[in-house]
C-alpha cells in the first residue's frame, strides 16, 4: 500500500506564496505520474498540475505562470510552488500518484486558504 503525505498548506494573503510537498511511502513513486489536484467547497476536484517521471509538466490554464510543479525521485517527493495566489486558489489540495489507468493513490489533502 502506498501512502502519500502532503504538507505545506495554510493561510496566506492574496499575492502571497505557498509551497506544498508530497512524499510517497514507497519507492515505486518514481515510476508514476505525480500530480496535484484541488477541490473547492461545492465544486469538483480539478487538475492543477502533473509531472512525469522524466520531468514533463502539464498545468491547468488558471495556474500557468504562477505555479511550478517539481519532483525528486530520489526522495519520493513532489512539490508545488504557488505564487501570486488569489482567493480563487482557495481549496483542499490533493497529491496524486498515477501508476496506470487503473491504479492511482491519493493523499489526504491539505487546505490552502487565500484571503483577499
């Protein structure tokens, strides 16, 4: 069983920055696509960013130029650097490890709150 543990959420004023981290409990982390998703109250869970084993990235249009996803395969860690935050970024952020079309794991989520 793989466990994903997120950290780094919190409260920040608009225009500020936060860095989220996610660490996987097993070495198979390096074989999968890592991603960050977010879910605001009353809304569906949406993709924020993904990064492949080789470092190819994909971002939601709403975060391009503001968020940066990175990974350290040796440390089983994926990070999300968020800057120029707005209240629309307020959500629970979830880490995801996608190993195949039928196998993925989720973290427990970390709250990010941006005040105006």
